[in-house]
């Protein structure tokens, strides 16, 4: 039986960066490719890690994109008559209900459906995979084609693992098996190796951020903070297609600049299983 085509879904965060380096060093099997899906709204530190990796690995590293997610969302919000609900890579914004409507509950609102991961991460990666495998852009994949896709989840994130929804791709999690590493182990590996510790990978305006993340952006990355606040302000000047009420980035459903991000986080952090932290 032939070996599967090994590809890393590279977010250029802590765990996926480690996977690429462990493969490069021969600690894990050799990857055939690493693919980074660029939404154009990652923190500057992620792009710095990507450039650092490119200079240090012989494994082919591909950068793909379905477009500028933030710009596409704002385009939909300000030209909603040209778009239909869910056609803008919908991020899972929190929605505060408009007054006097029966949509959800006026004091609680709700979270929008999430299409951004599928449209701006999974789809462009699979399109590149088809190209690398010599397949047509669409259509049936031969039964002989087997892809082993590496994802950077650790033992303390086992609840976030998920199976592929297509039979020609098998998701694997080398940091869980065989390495049995936790996120802190990954951080320690970089420190012990004398390498810079990668930052978390996720869009700057992602509503899954907890208060600690928002505080870090405000206090340590003021340019990204102001850019994100400006994005939300532009979002509020328009109207997302198919959405009643006002979308917010913070779960308190007030503008980010006024949100209670200095409060401690409570409960388990909700994470986007396919794209965040890797």
C-alpha cells in the first residue's frame, strides 16, 4: 500500500508551527506539504512566524487565500442587496436584538452561524490539495487517493478534535498521538530550543476571543486593537444580509471599545475548533 500524501493545515500558531518543525527535524514523518490559508486578518505576529518558518524549512509551504475576509464581510454589510445570508464567510458575531422584534430575546441576543472557517480555511486548502495531487478542481476523487491531514491539537484539547467530512482525507493529530503533548509542552519546546514562541493564530476580530485575549491586544498590540475597533464601527454602519439586530465582536454585545474586557473570564472558553490557536 502506498504512503498517504501528508499535509499540514498550517495556522502558524504554536502547535502547527511545532508540527512543521518536528517533521523538518525527522522527529515526525516527512510532510509532503504545509498549507497556510490566509484570511488577511491574522495578527502581525502570525505573519512574522510564517516568514520565519519559510526561511527554516525545506518542506514545501504554500500560502492560499479565498480573499480578504474582513473586507468581504464589510462589503456584504454595506451592499446587502447584492448578497444573500451566509454568502460572506459569516463569522459567528454576537447579535443584540433590535428593539421590539421577536428575534431571539431582546436581553440576550444570540450568536450567528459560522461559515468563515469553511469558506476561508477549509475550501482553499482543499482546492490547493487537489492541485498538488493533480486532480480537477471539482468532481470525484479516485479511491486510490489518500491524504493524511495533520492538525495541531494537543492532549488538553482532545474535545476539539474532529473527523474529516470527506473520505479521501483523514484528520490526524500527532501532538496527541504519538507525542502526548499539552499546549504548555509545546511552549516549553520552543523555549528550550531557543526559538521564539509563536502567538495564537486567529482573525483579530474573531468573536471567540476571551477577555484575556482582548486585553492583550489592547495593551500589547494597540494598532491591531484600533484596527479591530474600526472594523466593528464600519460593520455597525451597514447591515449584514439576512441578519436582524446589531452584530458585535464581544459577548457582552456592546461595542468592543466599551466592552468589560477587564473582567475575569468565566466558564470554558468557546473555541473555533478548526482554526483557532494553531
